[in-house]
C-alpha cells in the first residue's frame, strides 16, 4: 500500500520503518527539517534497539519518501497515520495544537483529491476528540462529508520505548475505532497479518482504551511501589511478595474485578485495606494510592445515591442487600451502606433479597446489620412483586438466579431501573434504564 505517516517522533519513526520493512511505500511527513535530513541519510531521529539498522535498510531500498508538504503526502498515498504529539498543558489538559493544525492541512489536501483516502489518528487524545474536534475541521476545509471521499479511524498504539519494534510485530491486540467497515478493511490490509486479534470498535471506545491502558500501567507501578515500601518497613522481601501475587492468574493477573459495577465490600477487602494502610501510617510510609481506595469506593456509593436523588423523592425498590449474590453476608456490604443512605435521605425503601434471612444471621454478620439498619426487618419483603410494584425507581444490586424473566415482566415503562450489576437482560426492559457507571 501507499502510506503516509505524519509526525516522525517516537511512534511515527517506528511506524515508518516497520511499514516500509513490510513492503509498503511510505511517505514520512514532519515540520522538523532536522528529522527529515536525518532520515534522508538513513538515520532514525530516535534511539531504539534495531531502529537505526532498520531505518537505513528501508531508506536504501527506496521505500521511504520524505516531505514537509501535507498536500504531497495525501496526494501520493491511500492511507495516512497521524502521529503528532499531544503534550500536557499547564493545567493537565492535552495540547491539541499540532493535531488541529494538521486537520486544516489534511482537509485542504483531501479537497483536491478525487480518490478515497483513509485517515488514522494514532496520537493519544481524550474520548470524543477525533469526532468532535478533528473531523469537523477536515469536513469544513475539504467541503466533503465523512464517507464521501475519505474515511476516519482511531488506532491506539501499544509501543514501549526500548522494545517498540518487537511490540509492533507482536502487539497484545490490534484495535481500530472506525467510522465504517470500508475504512477498517483498509487498515486490516496493513495489520491483519499480525499474530493477535484484530478488533473493530467505535472511535470513542478506542480513544478511551488507550488512556485507560496507560492509567492502568501507572496504577500497577504505583501499587507495586507502595507495597514495596510497606514490605521494606516490615523487612519483608517485596519482590518475592509481588512474584507470588502474580502467580495467581485467576484473580490477580486476570480479567477478574475489571468490570465496571458497584462498590467493593465484604468481610475481607475493606478490613485488610484498612489494616494495610494502618501499618503504612504507623511506620511513616506514605501510600497515597492505597490510602485513597476507600475514599474512591465511598465516592462510587455517593454517585449511586445521586443517581437516585435525581428523580426527586421517589419510592425505591432495592434488589439485593448482601455484598455478593448467593450469600447472606452483610458485613461491609455497599448495598447496606446504600440502603442506609437512602433511608437517611427520607426515601421510602423496600428491599428484596431471599438469601438474607434475618433470624438466621449470627455473630459479626448480625451485629453489623443491627448497628447500621436496626429496623431492617420492616423493610424486607419476601417477594419481588411486593418490592417492584410500588416503586418509582428500582435499584438493581443483584438478582437471584432464575428470576430475570420475572423481573423484566414486572418492570413498567414509567419506572426507572438503576443497574449496579450490569444486568445482561437490560435491553429487554421496558423501563427507563441507567447503569451506575455506563
């Protein structure tokens, strides 16, 4: 294919070399004359294992053309990758100056072009940027609408400095946020051969994925370092602790818990987190991330309360009270906290959880509910019908197995369902539907 790469920094320089190596004709575009001069000599502007040799090889093979003219690059290629920088502004916002300035140039070039051209934004941008900031400029300047002469994609990159060529050839997956099957198919011609899944999704989803991945990497590094400092204060080998932690691929290094839903609770997580942060504090170990987890968890419950209160002073039906479906464990249950908050707001509340039999509760479990909602018995009902029938808002914490169809049949169009559990049958509901964080 004939490909142009705009922005010859880290991502652009690696992409240019690897695409040319794979047999494509590549046009590199940059406003920095120094970078262009280096590349014309077969030298890469970045330091990376293997990149100098690969760059010299593809330049010597005449598979690379270099220019500072966007119009030339668009005219002589079928697909363009946009890899310009989006640095942080003083307030933390992304500086989109280079991206938006380039959109003007791309629009002018597409206006003069008669054949279909695919633009792929690879610069990391916040969700909505591609369609709400980048695209309107191209359409305005070109006088063409998306799909009429040009297509648009967003492709997050997952290249690590130091191993980028290996990462290019062995990515965890290839994700394309695309405006159409036509645009996605053009990108597939370039990357469909790689040994990974090729996934097509919405542009906004792909934008959010990139930022979420980077935040998760930062989270993991910070977690390991905070645990490391606590272990150091206790004279425990932190590397051994983390190596063993990573051996658990069912819960720790896995998709477990990485699903947006309601707050965490139960008899283990809050208690042990409190104990760990207390150990850190007692040994003068600063752990901002670990210390912030309980506060973030409370904020998530606050958000659920706010979702309910937006409906005025509704009558509430709460489905589920235990911290996890299939149990009667109420200790540190976020649903108990939610119920307590709603009662405190003066709302009428009815609760259904057939797993919770108050007369059978014992020990710490019984003490916990007596301390938090001593009059809970008057709020508990034995049937789904009794709870849903009078409700203006149904808060779905969890449903017992086998009751999904009955629940769907009971919900009425004038009711609102606030889902805390990502109910798989939500599309069948006649009620207004709102997820707690989706």
